[in-house]
């Protein structure tokens, strides 16, 4: 019987990993499935003589405790990027990507479609996430791309509070920009298009859209992988706290995502952390909670790669390594072989 349970747990983990790779949600993250909640993080800080900087009952709510921004990087057949001229008094006349804050009740894609239409007059079909930027643990910018499907480009005669006009631009140097932070985003979008249209270039990640699932809190779900030296097999980290699942930590709203991840890794591996790095985001889970919109939680499924072999890494948390089946190892191996195969995560601070 124990062996059967072990096989069932292994099958379950592999099915969950396949689900993440297919950009499917894994369901609700209950207290039993969160390995390092804000309450536990605060208790750890207090044990070290540090006063917690946020309440354990923090809930991400748009317009109150969390900010989600959408920005769209769209190109036409001449490789020109869609830009809009700002109408806001603080930056009137400057140029920027169509972007703005998500509103209550919106999904990430719905917000992007709305912002593009309001600021440029064009209709767009969003096809994939391009990048995610995070400042602290309560400001997220989701960068997306897609295809223009209709509408009319806004002219100066149609100027309103959303924008003064919109244009397809070939050279950004021709424009006074509101901020230079969009230059890197446009470069990512252009590279994505070029690589996916060239058979010689290594491909970017497949189209990944946010999975529509409502989370009450904000989470990082960690898909951590390591090689076993003896067999060269690829292993994935599995939490054995209550039920087998991928290690999950609640995002601390006052810390950078890197800091949240590092403190979580210390909980699992001890202060002498083995060398590891976030490869990127595999998928995103978000959907506004039903009326009356009590929370706007998200879950970022992040791929983390360990450099040392499994034999040299000690675990102190309730975790174990699971050796992946050959088909899944090959599938994940292809992702690990290219730095462009996951959605880049840019931690601003």
C-alpha cells in the first residue's frame, strides 16, 4: 500500500507539472498548500528580533493594497510599434506604450484590450504575456502582445482624456518619451516576433495567457529543478507538508520578489543556500474574485534552477526531490536549454 501511495503521489506531481507547462491552474491554494504564509514569515522575523513590516491578514485589493498595470507591445507588418501620446497634465505630449491600471472586475487580458482601445482606437486580440515586472511585492506590470483586429487609429481630432493621438512608430528616437522604461519592453516584443518568425532562431516561449483562476492572496509557486549526478536525471522539488504539492510562498507586499523567494529558500534549505536562480515565469493565475470583489490575488508559477547536483544539497524543510519521468524530463529540459523559453521576470526593487 505505501508503494501505491508513493506512485499516486508521483503521478499527481507530474500531472500538476504538465498542467503548469500547459498554462492551466492548479486550483485553490489553501492554508495546507501554502508552505510559508505571511503569518509564518512574520513569526520568523520576530524570532530574529525584527518587527514585521506588514500585517499577516494582508489581502491584495486593486486600488487599495495592490496595483496591477498592463502594457501592450504591438507591431504592424512594417515592424512599427504602436504608441500613444499622453493627455495627462503631468506628461502631456510625451509618448508611451498603451498602458494603464487594471480596474476592479477585469482580467489581465480584458484590461489590456480596454487600454489599447481607449488610448489608440484599435481593437486587439491578446495572444501572450511577454514579461512581468514587479516593484516591492504589491506593484505588478503585465506586458502583453497580440494582433490588431480592427478599429481606427486615434487622430488629434479625436483627442480625449485618455490620449491625444496614436501612431505606428518605426524609430523611437523620433519621439519624446514619457519614460525610457518601455524601450526594453519594446525590444522584448520585437525579439519575440523575430524569433517566432525565423526558423533558424531558437524559439521564445509558446503563447502563454493568464489562467483565469481567483486566488485570495498573492503567491509564488516554485518549480525548483536539480540534476542528480549519479544518473544525470532531472528532479523537481516537492513539498510534503500535508499533501504533495509544489512549494508555495505567500508574496510579501513590502519586500522584493527576490527577497521573498530567498527567505523561502532559507526555510527549505537553511542559511547555507545552494546556488540557484529563477529561470523565469512558466504561467500566471489570476481572475478577479466574484462580486463584491473581495480580493485580486495572483499566483506566479516560477521555474527555479539549482546549479549544484542533488547529492550536494541538503533539505531541512518538509520537502523531497522527485525524479521526473523521461518524457517530462525531456520536455522540461528543452525549456531549461533556452533563456527565452519562460516569461522574463524583472524585479525592479
